[in-house]
C-alpha cells in the first residue's frame, strides 16, 4: 500500500511541518501525471506500514502532521485503520484526493480522521474525462465531493494543475461557472492554480506549462466564481 515517503515538507500541509506518504494505485490515468510510478502494481521501493509507524514514532516532537497522498488514497481499503494509527500518535492528517469516492471522504471526515483535505479539480466538465485520461467520466461523485467540502466546516482547498493543451479559456471559464453552481449561494473558498512541470516521470510526452499571461488571465476569469484564487509556485 505504501509506495513512498517524503520525510519532511514545509509546503504540503498549511501551517504544519509534515511528512508526505504516497499510497499506491489510482483509478485515473491523467496523461500529465508525474507520479506515474504509483498508478498500478506494487512499488519496488515500497514500505511496510509497521516501518512507517516506527518512523512516525521516532519523529514525535519534530513533525506536526502527515500528508496522505498518492495515487488516490481513498482506493485503499485499509486507509481508515492507517489514519487511526497516525491519529493515535497525535499527528494532524491531510488527505489529497481526486474526489472520486465521496463516500470515503465523508466517512473519514465524520470519524475525525482528517484535519485538512486538498481535492484536485481537473478541468471543466466537458474536458474532465480527457484530462483524467479515461474514456468516460461520471461527474456525479466529483460533484458530491465538492459539495460536501464546500458545505462543511472541514478545512480544505481545491487545486488545479494547468497544462497545455488540455486547458483553454473555454474550459477554465466552464470550470469556474460549474464550481460556483454546485452549492447555491456559496462559492468555493479557495482554489490554487498550479503550473504543470515536465519531468521524466510524466506518463505521456507532449504537454507544456501555460505561459505567465495564460495563468494570470485564467486567474482573472475564475475570480468571480471562487472566493480566493491563488497562483501556487513560480
């Protein structure tokens, strides 16, 4: 289940000194994904859960939290028990998710097993399946996850990795209008825009980062539909 571990990060969990745990497996095949080694099969450099918990025990007083990422963590049937073990050590927990399993997201939140959620918003609905690298996308679960987070008091953020040629003025504007429509009278609180970075581990070649002008224009286009749109990184 555990594919990798970043032993310390000051960036991934707002306000926390944390480690990031990468879990194996994903139900999507985003063609610009830079974690392609996590998509399927056991990782060669994987880690046993007991070894990870021993690591956490040794870092008490040095780390404040644990980011649980992937892949898609909510696919793991043992995720609740793993989070319970992390919680018992006194760590705060951040969950990264694509939002495809709203029933797991709500269960973890209601069991107080997550303190912060970062959910990826891939694109406007008409481009969602293509951006996720799958032939068809049922938008119902994605919308349910967004609605749950926007309506809840659980601290969270939405984030979009912008990449050419998948994002355009039309798809970004569609995304903004769609997000604002899901909970009547309540706009999403925060959306981070992240620029695609090409790496050797990207699943497919042929993608590029948008220009600075693109990013600034898309930020302005999204501003009426989200309370706070933030460009993350340079």
